[in-house]
């Protein structure tokens, strides 16, 4: 392990370790009040140094990822993974991704490389998402009348507002993170949660084919990669040769010979993919 990788690993766990140490000092009463204050101040200085180090590492990882062609969300995920334990980085990446998607959505700025063809998706589930948003006022009104405890009403109100923001962020991510075709590759996405890249040179054929019954955002079974919307896909892409794909970051790769995904306009998707494959 190199010194840089050791420091990066240490930085991931240092902050939560220091915070846990502070909590233990307060609750266990190991030190006197004066000693606890002095040690607490020392730990605060140490924590500040760790935070500065983590910010530096995260910025470096973000810039490196962007220079290598990663989009904003992918670069954000790599930056968080560089300074946080994997489960924490994944959770924070999802949350930050929602707010990032909302910000870009408000600015009407798709998260797609300039010059790439865009294939939209998600039209089948967006009405359900919007219905959830519009039902929130009724939910809040019902809580006000049915729940007699003020503290519980406040908690439920906060949860309702956050849930609404989450759903809006999900709608935004579906809208501003479309599938893209360009630079010799097709990038398939599911909001800000999943992204799979397939080289266009491997595409043998594209056709309309509806398959359903899927239960995961990315599913690989018997050499078939499926990225459904809801539980269905509408397009089938056959590959000339097996291509290794990791269903999730950090998971082992699996070889696929067929890729199934969903697009709002299947005819346009076939045209774009066929034209891009022929041009290549």
C-alpha cells in the first residue's frame, strides 16, 4: 500500500473515530471537567485538520475524475468514496445527487456531454411520482386533524416535506440524466443511481422488444443486462461479442451479450443507435 492510499484510507475513518472518541469522553466521565475540555479542544483541532485533508482529497479526486471524462455525478461519487467509508459514501452520493439534480433541473441544464444524442426515459413512472407530490398537502392536512400530539405532528410534517423534496429530486434526476450516445459509446442511466457504458463498436443490432418482470435497477441474468423502468424494458441491443459489465461499483464484472433498456421514443432510439453504429 502506498503512502497516498494509506492516507486516503485513514482519512475515511478518522473523522467518525474522532467524533466517537469525543462522545465517549463526555459520557463515560473518564476525565475531570478541565481535562475533558482540554482534550476536547485538542480533538477539535485534530478533527479540523482531518476535515481539511478530506476536502483536499475529495477535490483532487473530483478534478481527476472530470479530467478522465466522468460526468458530474460520477465524479461526485468518486470524490466521496475517496474520503468516506463505502456505505457512507454511497448514501451521501445518493442524497447529494438528488439536490444536484434539482439544481440542474431548475436551471434546465441536462447532465449530458455537449454534442451527444439524448434518449429520454421515465415517462411511464413520472405521473405516479407527480401524484405522490400533489397528495402531500392532503397528507399534511390529515395529520393536523388526526394526530393530537404537537411533537408528532412536527416530526410527520418534516418527514412529509423531506419526502416531497426526495420525490422531486428523483423526478429531476430522471429528467436531467438521460441516456446518451456519442464519443463511441452509449451511456445508459437510471436517474443518478446507476450508469452503464457500452462501446458502440460492439453493437450488432437494435430492435424494439418489450420484456417485463424485473425487480432491480440493474439485473444481469444468463448474459442479458436489463435496466428497466418500473419493471419493463422496451429495447434490445445485441452485442457482437461478450462485454464485461459490473452491475454495481465494486462488484465483480459479468459478461453480457445483450442489453435491454427503456426509452420514451423507441423509434428515435433505434435511429440514433443505428446511425451512430454505422458512422463508427
